[in-house]
C-alpha cells in the first residue's frame, strides 16, 4: 500500500466513509482514525498499529449532541459531567462513561465503558463534522512507540500500512489528552495530560489512579511511548557522561558531556517542554545511541503529564535492550 501525505480533507472524509483508516492531526498528537461504529474499520486500526485488542480506544465526537447517543450519563454524576464538558470541550480532555450498545466491543476492548472527547483541532473538527459521526482515533504510531507530533512521524511509523496522512503541521500540546472517570462526585485521573490536576481540582475531589495493571482506559500500560534506545529517568545530569549517551535535558547543562543533547525548553516552560517531548525523543532515538537519559521535570501542572510519559517510556528499559 502506498501512503500519501496530503492536505486534502475531502479525500480523508471519503476514505473514512468507505471504512478505511486515515491519520489526522489533533491538538494533542496525530491520531489514526476510523469510523467508531464500524467494527471492521476499527479492526484496521489495531492491525496497522499492531495494538493488542485488550487496549481500548478513545472515541472522538463531532459535537456534544453525540454524547448521549454514545454513552449513558450516570444521573448521580450528570451535573459534574456536564460542567467538565462545558469547561474543557472541545479540548484535550477525555471522560470514561458507560457505553451504549451502538459502540462495538472492539472499541472498548470488551469493557462496559467508553472514553470520549471532542477535539479542538480545526482540521480534525472539520473532517469529523463532514464525516458526520464519531471516530475512534488512538495515536498514529505502532503500539508502545513514541507518539507522532508531525505528519512525517506518522509516515515513519505507518508508511505502507495506511492510505492517507492529513498534514496540518506540528501538534500544539504534544502529549495525549487527560483521561478521567467520575465516581459519585470524585474525579479519578486515569491518565495525566494537558488538563492538569490544578484545573480539575476546582470541580471536585481528585484521585490519581494507579491501574495496578488493570486496563480501564487507553494509555494505562506501564510500558508505553517508548523509544528503541533504552531510556533512564534521572534527577540531574551533572554526574553522567558518555560518548554514546544522549540527554533529554530540563536543566541547563554542559553539552560536551553527551553525544547529543535536546533541551526540552530553554526557558523551562512546561508547555514548550510538552510540545517538544516526543519530537526530541524521536530525534535522540534516531542517533543509534547506547542510552538516553532524561532529566525529571517539576511535577506541578503539565509537568505531571510529562513525567508520566517519561516513566512509561523508561519502564523496564534497562532489561528491554534494543528490539529486533
């Protein structure tokens, strides 16, 4: 299969209507989209990504009117759900809710819940509205690998596996959406993202959930977002050096210590760091290094989401080695 990079939004809509998969830009990362109500189309996502069927997908809605068509809103949490939707939709915010029968089991990995959100990216929004229905759209990369933030990243990962990539330049946030579940007025954060704890705490009590290996939402696997090169998370790079070591830096550093250095944000701005995270991991991964070390960023605000991705990227990296 030949993979085309294009800006032809009408072509994307036509392919989606035919049950094909298309890579689309969102405000978080590039997503691999298919008709969420067509089990055969969704199966193509799992095949292209080599994604295990036990890992559920996020369903993107064209607008708020679709929410009640896709989910049963629990009466007890209805007010809170609507308040959060009013505040954070469209945007990088996903809510896990009880699904309706209309949602195929393959989308939810057999769970009785489905993760839903509304993207604020103008190109994605235009395409999904023209399509006229919900789209399942996980990140457009092979399973467990670094998420794509530009069209070329998608081509590097999925070239020859999908027909079309819609190019709209770099994504804004650079990391995947925040995912929450609501339980009797409490907000459980299942995956950290651009909508931070500090923003959500205004709406209710917050609990950051450790899945303990039990998958209830996308992006909860302990090892994820990983480069081929082993990655280690560190506090400070001053005592580390090596000819075959690359540094993903948060603090100012002596670049001569390392084979390569990518500075997440010279201004130490967490938004800039999040936007650069996956791109810089890809750049370091392409250099055939022995090791990448990544400095911890502050855990406040968006930093919690960056640390979450780095911890998952480094999970078991010491024993993983370089995959074939």
